[in-house]
C-alpha cells in the first residue's frame, strides 16, 4: 500500500480508503448487512494496508457504524484512521449535534473519531449548521478529545465550494471526482483550490457509482482494449487517473466484494502521483470524449435555471437523461429517476421562466418532455 501525507494534518493515510456505505447485504434491504462477511472484508483491507475507514450516520440506514465498530475490535481500531459524518440535514439544534456524536461514538465502540465531517454540505445545509453554532460544537468536540480533525463533504456548485473552504480553517474535505466529472460540482478547479489552502483531499465516486467500471458500452471497451490489449481494466484507468494528482490523498471505494477489494489494493500498491505519461492521459481524455459524444442535452449543470417554482430539478433530470445514453443504461437510469429524483420533469407547468436564464439556450421545456417520455411514460 502507498501512503500520502494528508494535507496540513500531516497524518500518513493510505491512498485507498474503505467506504462503508455499500456493505454486503443478505437481501435487497439496505439494513440487512451480512456482518460476518463485512467484517472479514474490512479486516482484509486493513491487513493489506488500508488505514482510512469511512462511514456515516446514515449509511446502511444506521447499521454501517455498528458493523464498523465491530470490525474494529480485536486491535483493529488502533491500526486505522476512522472517518464519520454529521448528517447536516437532520440537525435542528446544537443539542442534536452533541446527541448525534455521542450516539456515533457508542455505535462505533470508540472514544474518538479521527476525521469528522459535516456531511454533504450545500449552501442550504451549511447555512442551517452555522445558524445552529456548528463550529462551537466542533471545537468543543476537539477540545474534549471526541474528534481530532474537522472537515466536510460536499455536493453543490464550485463557487459555494470556494466559499465554504474560505469560511473556516478546515483540515480536510471530501469531494466527488472522476475523469468524467472534471467540471462537475467542486471539480478540478475546486480540488486545486482546496489543496492550495493545505486541506487534505478525499475523493468519493471515483467510478461514478460504478458506471465507468462495469457494463461498459462496446465503443468504450474497444478504446481501452486497443491500448492495453485487455490487460488493464477500466477500474485501473479510473483509479490511476485520480492517484496521478499529487493533490489527492485518499480515494474512497465503496467495497463489498472480495475480488474488487483485491483489485483495488493491487492497483493502490503501485500507483504513484504523476505516473501517467502523455499517451495514457490522452487515452483517458479520448474515453471521456467518447462518453460525452453520447450526451443528448448540453446542460453544464450550472444551476442558473434554478430554483423552479414548480419543483422541477432541471439539472438532475438532464443529468440522469444524459447518463442513460452515455452509459447505455436506460433501465438503470429510469429506475434511479423514479426511485430517487424528487423534482420530476412532469412537475413542469411550462411557464418558461427557466429558459430565460439558461446560458446554453437549452429549450428546457422541450427537453423535459423527452425526459418524461423516457422515464415516466409507461413506467
Ligand atoms: S418551464 Fe417548467 S421547469 Fe421551467 S421554470 Fe417553468 S415549471 Fe419550472
Ligand atoms: S441553466 Fe441551462 S445549462 Fe444551466 S443547469 Fe439549467 S438547463 Fe443546464
């Protein structure tokens, strides 16, 4: 395993982190974690050098923290850094924060958390936490030894990311990043911005929720295979791309399969920063362009059209629509759309307000109709 110095904290973290959000389950129910298997997998990763274990209050509907606590018994807690997160959207008062942290420590069977994050910050959640004195809470928790370092994970636009980075002397942050998301949310610019300020950087969604790792469309597979003769997997390239940045310290993988764990560890054992040559970087760029050539709606996700008074989540409707074509996965994205997307296209009353603010001059109403056809008609 290779290790990197985690920004201003100077702690030596493994470049591969274990994301405990998708622990193996015995049924479709997210809470039905196969404890024995999960503990075996987590301990295998630790035995092979992974020292960054990441969980959150909400993972596996609260079960993840309990299972991680059990996996870290028998001396494993002392071998690793433990990361956990405050569920920003559930917090209504300062007391909620103390209550939540105490509950987390109990579930994890530990008396301290190394890296404590405000989970999934966006503008709204951050305002709410500030109003409820979150920094007083965090600093008291550091003073009492319950947490060591303060950070945040993030899902919003780049300018909000910079505002949050500048607001407080954070030790670290966690952002979504992969070769398709160079300009999405914090993106490459945000990554470099936070790094310049000395923050440790953790990456989530390295494989875009698995979309760039499995069920790869043939035209993409052909490009990878032409280069390496099928010897190097899409996962290899996706991880190499990330670890090539010296600014990135930990890449979190939500692992629940022993073969994947072994493959990830194997790649992490060898991948140094700045190790991709020009030809390899061009190859990744070529794959990115090939994926992007399948995009149907040229929406950049800038959010200028939002909010819609009728609760249409325009950028996310378009993103899911584009992903369906990019990954040739209409049924998977239809499922995702119907299960998880709150602001559906069919909420649109065609007022046209959004179109006046779109810098890409997208005919939003017309494109929303197409999304309705693909995802909502004949459900
Ligand atoms: S046209 Fe539809 S999506 Fe656009 S602002 Fe009006 S209701 Fe919202
Ligand atoms: S303003 Fe246009 S480009 Fe920006 S998110 Fe809305 S639809 Fe997409």
